[in-house]
């Protein structure tokens, strides 16, 4: 199954898929509102603003599996993201990224190794996967890698459609 074919739901309950972003570079990030890494929303939004017009989007995937750091309802998550960080990129409905209830999207994404060659479970909130315009996972960045770090920016720029 292609990443583009996996059914997803937006934060407001609409059906979607990564197929909606076919031909774009997409940074898929599991996000949380009450995490020490939550300020990464600012960097993610900066990437969105910088590269959206060039065929790029961030897609946030709220997840409450790490320390219960995303306990809110969809409406609470939406309000927090928009009022605190001015988030304009799409957010999915809350999903699980590890374990028996792992969403099919993350079953595929977690097969991709990080820079150290390690695939498998998500370590914490704000793990990032860059999906190229053809729908293949290009690279994976662990949670502490800042969204605007040189390695993330370079990887995004290399995947922008020409």
C-alpha cells in the first residue's frame, strides 16, 4: 500500500490522506501540546511559511502516547495550535504511533531508519519523517532535531518539486 492510499482523518473529522499532497514534499510530525518539545511548533510553522509556496507542507499528527502530553479534544488542540503558535499547516485527528494500536501510516513510516540506521518505534513527541513528492519516505529525524536545523532544511530543499 502506498503512503498516499492510507486513510486519515483531519483534526476536524474530515476524511483525508497524504494523497492530497501528491507532488509535494511533506514533513509528517507527531505533535503534542504539553511537551517540553512543544515550542518546535514555532519552527514547524516557520518551515510551512517559508516553503508552502514551493510545494511543501508540514502535517501534524497529534498523539497522546508519550506521558499523556496531548490530552485535549480536537477542538482544544486546534485552539492551542492556532492561538499559541499560529499554526496554519494541516493537523490530523489524534492517533497512535506505537504499539498494537499503531496507525497504518506509522506502521509504514517507522520502517524508515534514522541517520544512525535505526528504524522502529517513535521515541517521543516531534519525531519527523520527510516524504518526497513521489510518496516515498526520504529520511527520518528524531524528536530533539529542531525543525529549522540545517539537516532538516537541506533535506526539505532537496525534495522541493522543481
